[in-house]
């Protein structure tokens, strides 16, 4: 894949990275800045802004910041207005990275919790696309990179709303790519597997907050999330991928990052549902049969009609 933009060109291209206070967002913002892009990282407080600017300076690069809560339409409008002023015409690229996990059994997650998750992971991301697009279309070029998840293609029990939000983000990203291609705007989806960030810690807290009584699935999921977070690598591969997407003359529609996601996503797609259900029961500890149902077997098969 050929690349675009030498150093001088990159310095003139403003890239907005949302959720740049930590995890994937901060390493992405710092990597892009180190590679010469004009980076504006969005954060949720001035304190987090100061911290990001300080880390960038210590690494010998510069990141500018804007305060943004992607779940708040007014904040999105104001932040993109600031980006327009700071960049002299609007962002060349937006990396929609801000996200929350909202783990918990579907029967326990409230409307309010689900709505917040969708505001951040889905509506917020698409709202920023909408706000950034007029400038991109006017200039006849631009990039949108939406950070989804391998779990957007592997629906995961005890994290159902998260999977749903990423599945929907993926659908909208693929539609948007076709809708804006004629205007020179390139749209890509990045699907990371598991990487060690605060997100899995947050998912453990979600489980503690949503858990009611001794509901099945919670204990095993808690142990799973915590142990995955200890074992997986840091988020640098995702940052490298975003840098590749922005540098590519013709970026791919989709990038799946991490060995786990590159194996599990295609494997899940080609395995019958009854078998993936079994694996999910085994991994989450969610029982396949009622405790009172004796040996009755539930076979969640896929019927072909
Ligand atoms: N880590 C993984 O294993 C993994 C795997 C697949 C996909 N992802 C995706 O990668 C993205 C980044 O996740 P991460 O792992 O880096 O998580 P993280 O360390 O928890 O970072 C999440 C970022 O999103 C920000 N954020 C949360 N709510 C926000 C809101 N309402 N408005 C603006 N910003 C908000 C957070 O800001 P605060 O610091 O202010 O909370 C933080 O900067 C997410 O979209 C996530 O779904 C992560």
C-alpha cells in the first residue's frame, strides 16, 4: 500500500483523536504527533489535557487538546468549533476512539446504562463524523477512523451491549464509507482484540455495579476480564495501525488488530452457533441447563429454512 504525506504535509493535517487521556487514545495521539501530524487529542477535563500535553512534551512532540464529552451534543458542537479555529478550517482526520465497556448481564443492565454506552460508543462517534464531514467534503479529502472491537463481530455474553454498540458502529462505518467516497473522504474501521488499558478494569467495575445477588456468569467473567488484562500486550499495535491507516494513500475498509482478534473473528464467523454458544457457556460459566431441569439439554442450533 503506498503512503501519503511527507513530514511537511503531515504538519498541515490536523488529526483529532477522541478519548486521548489514556489507553489506546493517548498512545495513538502521541505516536501520530511523534510522526509529524498536527494532533488534537480530546479529553474530558483540563487536568487530563495538562497531563497529555506534559507527556507529549516529555517525549519531544506536541499534542494540542480540546475538552470534549462525546455523549453531550453541545460539547461535540463546541469542541469541533474549537478544532475548526485551531486548525484553520477543520480536521483532516477524525479518529473516533472514545469508548466505554458497560459489562453485565442483559437482564441487569438498565436502560440508562445502555443509553449512555450507545451515546459514547455509537451516537457520539457518528455525531463527530457528521460535524467533521462538511469541512472534509469542502476540501475534497479527509479520513475517518472508527475504533470498533473484535467483540463487534464476536457477540460476547456479559458484554452484550458493548458488542451491540460496536456491531452497530461497524455497520454505520461501512455505510458511511460508501456514502462519502465520491467526496474523497476515506473511512476505515479498526477492530482491536484485547489490549491492556483501563477498559478491562472498568468492565470489572461494571460487573460489580450491575451484579444482582449470585447471578450466574459474573464471577467467571470478573476473573476472565482481570486475567486477560494482565496477560495481553499494551495498546501500541492499535496506535501503529491507526498511523498506517492515516498514511496509506488508499486505506483498507477494515483492520483487525491483535492475534486474538485475527484468529477469533474469522473462526467465530465460520463456526455454527450451537458450538460457539457452548464455548461461551464454558468460558463465562453461564449454565446451559436449568439447575432443576435434570439432564435436559438445550441445543441452541441454527435452523436453515
Ligand atoms: N482495550 C481493549 O482491549 C480494546 C479492545 C477493543 C476495542 N477497544 C476500543 O478502543 C477504544 C479505546 O479504549 P481503551 O481500551 O483505550 O479504553 P480506556 O483506556 O478506558 O480509554 C477510553 C477513553 O475514552 C474516553 N471516554 C470515555 N467516555 C467518554 C466520553 N463520554 N466522552 C469523551 N471521552 C470519553 C476516556 O476518557 P476518561 O479518561 O475521561 O474516562 C478515555 O480517554 C474504545 O472505543 C474501546 O471500545 C479497546
